[in-house]
């Protein structure tokens, strides 16, 4: 009986593995018949943010029922999976993380998330202001809260984004810290970098779990605060899935996710002391 149970469990696990493999082979390409009609691959939803404080209704599929009002979702990240034309107006299929809030909305009520080129900043204050205010930097803000009195360096951030930190000493790559991340009932071995770039958690959840991973390797809030007191600086770069450029029309088919060639990291978080 015990042997049969083991065989049955093995068969179930094999079936699950095959299913997951099949899901991973689904095309991630976007398809577009024109600049207004567009559909994403399963994992390639475009990230958008609410672009109005007035009534902006999200409709059901038949456009006969108002499901939500975007003015109540000012700080929500939206995932756009499709654009289409209805009565000469372009609409998007949108959903929030988890898909509890979803429907169709006029495209002008949301705006694409676009990360700025880190090389366009010329001072620590300018970059810090961007990190503290731009909608594309929600994850950056959540991560910086893990480091009391964080001193952000634009120069170190640029070097970290290029994956080549040179004129600093005692470099600590927090993104490379390995550990386990538990989401729901699933625990996986990963690094802070790889976990943060995953799509399965909100920014707050990502920062919380990343904080636990760092603390388990000795980088507690107290330790990080101590490093700041010792003159360490923070290098941080996070694109968080945002686009790098948007065409004049702003429709999903004109969004680009191709970063400059010198940007080697899609997420970087390092500490280091100036030489």
C-alpha cells in the first residue's frame, strides 16, 4: 500500500511538472494588428498607473455595468493585457495585482509606467527626489525603508546598474544575498535580486520578504543602520517591470522595454564605502 501511495504521488508531481513546463513555453510576444488593437503574451502585461482624480469607470465586458471607479485607486499598479477600439475610442483590459479589480477602461484614464534613464540624473538630490516621488519607484521606496538613514549615491547607483562597481571599497551586494522566500504555502531558494524581479507579490510584500532574507544573513535593520553610520552609501536601481520608452501615441504597441546597453542590471541594491 505504501509503495502504491508513493507511486501515485510521483505521478501527480510529474503531471504538475509537465503542466508547469507547458505553461513556460507559452509565447511571450505581443501581437498587434494596428497601433490601437493589441494583445499581450501571458506574462507580458504592460504596467500602467491611474492618470486621473475624476470619475473614471471600469466597465464589464458588455459595457452595461460600471464595476469600479479609478478615482478610488490612485496608487494602484495596473496590468494592461489588451487594447481594442469601441465606438471610435481605445479601451484597455486592465487588472490589479491578484485580479480582484478588473475590466475595461478608456485608455486616457491610465498612463504607462516609464522608468527614467539613470544616466539622465546629475546629482544625488535629483536622483533621490525621483526615487521618492516617481510612481515607477514604489519598490525602490519600499526597499529603502529597510535601511535606516539610507544615504543614496547616484554614482554608486549608476555603477551598480552597470554591474561594475569600481571606485568603492567594502562592497556589499545585497541583491546577491541568497536565502529562501515563502509566498503562501510555497518556499523557494532564491536570491534577493531574483525574488524582487518576480511578478508574484506586491511591492510591500516583496520588500518584507527581502528584509527577512537579508536579516537571516545578518543584515538586520540594526546592522544596516550601523553600516550607514560607518559611512556606507546605497546604490539602488529598480525598473520594476516599467517601460524604458513610450511612443508619441502611448498605446501598448508603442511601448519599449529595451534599456540602454550599459544598463546591465534590472535591479541593483548594493552598499559600499567611497575610497
